[in-house]
C-alpha cells in the first residue's frame, strides 16, 4: 500500500512538473506604462535586450496564422522581418501591420526590464488570444483597432538603452 501511494505521489508530481514545464514561456511580471517601439527592437545593437525570443523566431511558431496570411509569402517570416513590415491597404497589409505591433508588444512583455501594460498569455491583455482572434476575424477594422492599441502601448516610452 505504501509503495502504491508513493508511486501515485510521484506520478502526480511528474504530471504537475510536466504541465508547468510544458506551459508557455515564463512571463515577465512587471506591469507598468512602458513600451519600446518596433524601431527599437529591430536594431541589431538591441538584440541583446530580446528575452525568450530571437530575431529568427518565426511568426508561425508563436501566432496562429490564418490561411489568407500563412499561405502568402509571409507565413515563414521571422520576428525581425515582421518588425520591418510597412504599411499599405488590404487585408494582408493590415495583418502585417498588426503583426509588426504584436511582435514589439511580445518583446516588451517578455522583457523583465520593461513594465509593459499587457501580458502575452494571460490577463491583463492576453495578447496571444487577442492577436489570433483579430487575425482570424479577417475584419480590417478589428485588426486595425488592435494594431492601434498595441502601437500606442509600444510608444509609451522605452526604459532600455
């Protein structure tokens, strides 16, 4: 009986560690009114400020890209490429603009040195759910509204070098 209960405790502990260990990357805990722009994050001299991601992290490894976007030439783009996206009109252009703002927002929220107002995987903000939902909506107004909100947060003021 004692061996069975010990095995059960070990199984529960292993499952708990697996669930925690298999979760999304650790989130920075500092909430505040700071944010660095895509222009900050795309500069090579600032790559050392990136936490949990790298310039070669692909968009598809983080975000759920709907078919209209993933099937275009942008499906395999990296975070660094997204930070260099420009403007334009049309659904794909609006999605690129949102992803540019979202990548900067994710880098801000991942940084222990930036007091970003939103979190990536939880509230406040749950940016992953918000970005994925906006992209899936295929609604230019929804996409633009979220892009504008993230862009405003990314322009709150950068505390990094």
